[in-house]
C-alpha cells in the first residue's frame, strides 16, 4: 500500500516563523470554465493595487489545494506523489507582510520563511523581467524530483514537468476568474532563485507566476 504521507521521503526545510491560516477558498464563482478558457492569456503589466488574502488563498488552492478526502489535489500528480511545492513571494498583499512564504496544502496555510520585499531581486534573477518586480505577489512553483523519480525513475522527470504545467494552468484560469493577471515565467537563473529563496539543494525552481490586478 502506497504511503500518501511521504514519511520516508526527503523533507523540505521546516524552520518556521509564523503560520498564517488562509481564508477558506471559494468552491464556486461567477466565471464558467469555458469563459475562463476564452479569456486566458499572459498578462505582464499590473495595476499598483494590492491583492487580498482571499485572492492569494484562491490562487494557491487552485494550484495545489486539497479538493477531496485522501489529500488529493486540484492538479493531477503521477502516483499521487506530489513533488510540487509552492512559495508566495509577497510584496503587496493585504494582511500579509512582504516576505517569502511556503504554502501547505494539508492545512491551507502559509509558513513564513523570510520577511522583506524580494520582488526586485527575484526579477533580477529572472533576467530583469519587469512583470516579476511589478506584480503584487509572485508564486514560485518548485519541485522535489526525487519524490517522483524514486518510483518512476528518469521518466519521473517528465512527470514532474507535466505537473508544474497543470498547476500553472490552474493559476491562469483562477486568475481569469478573479479578474487578475498572470504570466508563466520560465526564463530565470536557477541558482540565483535557489539562493535568493534559500531552497533546499534537492529542490528545483521551475516556474514563476507574477500575479496582480489587471491594469485599466
Ligand atoms: C514554459 C513557458 C515558459 C515561459 N516563459 C516566459 C518568460 O520567461 N517570460 C514571459 O514573459 N513569458 C513566458 N511565457 C509565456 C509565453 O510567452 C506565452 O504563453 C506566449 O507568448 C503565448 O501567449 P499567451 O499565454 O498570452 O497565450 C512562458 C510560457 C511557457 C509555457
């Protein structure tokens, strides 16, 4: 029987600051899935307004939240091994100090890792892409390959990349539904992002998703 709690898997760092319980995500909305698909596009310029904690909660839940008993998530995962980790690099989010937070799907909460505004340095690590600096917050999708390659060998590498794509698309569609803009950023210096966010050596950053209100 497969162990869903990954007790024997490598642990990511667990030094912690404060924990923030996120508002319950909504399970219904005003936008149909067809309309969200119709409107999905990459948006790189944002209004200078903050995001609400409810919006952040909804985006993170869309990406990797638990959606049914058994710990299963909104995005599929090969063997339900869940190699994907999410971080929020917060700059302007109501009720959330600027900083770096790790999302914990199991209790839909954020673990505060670092305080301070890291958007500018993150943008520099992403070839100075302005969308990263200008967004109210940036979601980082990283992965611990070993969770999946431990079972599937090298083929697991592909599986991990597919899973990051699923999570990112969920964020895009949820952003449309919330009238927010986002863009998939794949062009960045891995080592710089790892060092800036103090990622574990076995953890690979794979996608940045700046998010902000859509500029009028
Ligand atoms: C794997 C991947 C990497 C990407 N990297 C970047 C990037 O670094 N910067 C950026 O502005 N857009 C990036 N994009 C977004 C694409 O440029 C965008 O999806 C494409 O131009 C099509 O536009 P649309 O998303 O509005 O349909 C990336 C998209 C994907 C799927």
